[in-house]
């Protein structure tokens, strides 16, 4: 599913012409459709000046909305390309602006652009407003911006250490709304205090999404770009690779119960070593993979089909034996069929337990929603990692050697 390109940036003052130019460069570099500009430091009366609004346009067909009337410092200004997408406002306060972004034929999602207060008491009101203005769980929801607080202790380098009590409200909000930290690439820390002796780096800007977002945009992630003229780095939402990622060869534990499996291993590794030992070992693994893939017992699809066929055969035998229960031939065939069913069921159970890590099934649990949510998040992380790998190979990105981060964990 293709997403519009969206960014959030605490520009730290949008009055300066250099900041406007920097935003235009960011829009051009990432082909943005919408940008949330934070900490504008623009007074409301400036918006009455036609020259001022024209000079601060960043899109050709720009439409915008701000909350300058609720804050003297002009906290949030959302701008979007009106000829490509539309934004329908649902709620705004001094710390957030919420609404639906629509694009394409009947495609939309809910976005909350946030700029949390520096004060804990005001952020408590911020969490309450976000909770009360969240969409229904089936609507994709993304929260982007500067939260002015961290999620984990390792998200701050130097300065006074973070205590759990300072992050508890953030934890509660994420947990109560079943949110997930979207995967990211690029820089890890998003803010720097620009001091030499007491330098502090901290992750204040991020994107959070709900499970409906992950289900619909499983490959999406955000990129943390260079801060340029601000002390904050912009974060840019990316659609992810549309190319299918090839499936890796997966070892299945139930293979070890097959005599033929051990015969294959024995004959392949019995061959003498040719050339470089590591290269020889790699070649033998390739032969092992190719040999196993030709065997019918190695395929889980074959197991399912065989199991289905045997169950039908078992049902037919039982129907006949209801009329002739002492028939020795039918009883022998039924016993063999039951044995084959037991073997295939064991193999299938082993594979399901291996994939689901058993703990979702140990108590008869059949709700795998959380498992599939993790699978979608892994796809998102793989997409972000693929972006890094492509940058490393091409050598055309300034951020090619930067690490990727994927905060999967959810507070307990």
C-alpha cells in the first residue's frame, strides 16, 4: 500500500528565511506531500499579512492549518500539497493537531501531529487529549512529532539520568492505546543541546502507530535525517520497499525424525573436502538445501494435503466398519491409517510450535493477533534494514553507515 510522504520537524523558529529554505530543501529531497512544522515561534497577527504567508509557503498548491491562536510561541503548523492529498481537521489544542489524511480513491488514515510541553503537568493534559481524540482501533493511526520525553533510558546520552517515574505517563499512554514504535533508520538521537562541556543527545522525536497501521502499511518506517539548521532532526515517513523480499530457507525440526534426512546429510558431508574448507562447507550446505527441497516430506504444504487425504480415508473406513466392525482387513488398514495420521500430526504440530514459539498455543490459545502483529513489525524492520543495505551498496547516501533501530518492545 503506497503512502503519501510525510515529515515532522521541530524547526526552532520559522521566521528566519533560512529555515523556510531548509524546509523547502527537505520537501524536495524526500518529495513530501505533508509536513508538520513544530516550534514555529510565529505570532498569530503575522498570519494576517499576505506577504508573510506567501513568503512562508513551501508547496506550490499549499493548504495549511495551525494552532497559533492557542499558543504565543506558534507551536504546530501543518502544511500539505492540496493537489495531491487532503487533511480534514478533527481536533486541535496547544500541543497537538489531529485529523484524517486522504489520498487516492477512498484511502485515508488518522494522524496526530504533536509537540509536547517541556513541563510534566502540561504533558499530563497532553496525554489525556491524545487518549480522548484517538480513532477507532480499525483505523490506521500514526502519531508523529516532538514528544519532549523519552521512552527508554538508553535514549538519552549524558546529562542527568532518566528515571522511570519521568517516563511512566508515556508508558501508560502507549500501553493503554496498544501502540507500537515504528521502525526507524538514520540517526538515533534527534536532539542535541550544542554544548561542548555538557553535551546531551536525546531521542525526543519519534513516530508511534497502532496495529491497524501495521496491518495496512507493514513495510513503512521513518527516517531520521540530518538536523541542518535546527537542534532537532526531521523525521520522514517512508513507504518501504514494494519489492517482495525473498523467503529464506527455513529448517524444520520435524525433519530430524526422518531417516532419509540423516542419509542425505551423511552422504553429502562424507564427500572429501575440496579447496578452501569454508567454501567447501558452504557448497555442501547448498547441496543439502537443494536435496531437501526435492523431498515431499520436507514441505509443510505436502503434510497438510496428505493429512487431509488420510482424514478422508479414515472417515470412509469408519463408515464401513460401522456395518462390519469385525472385518480384519479393514481393521488393519484403519490401524495403519491412524498411525500415518499420528505421524503427520506430530510433524505439523512441531512446525506450528516452532513458528509460533509454542507459548501462544500451550494453553489452547487460538488468538494469534499479537503474533501476527509482531510478524508485520518484523516486515517493517526488514524493509528499513533493506534500505540501509541498499545505501551501503550504492554509496550514494550520506547516512549509509548509520545504524537502524527498531523499538519493538512494549511496556509491561
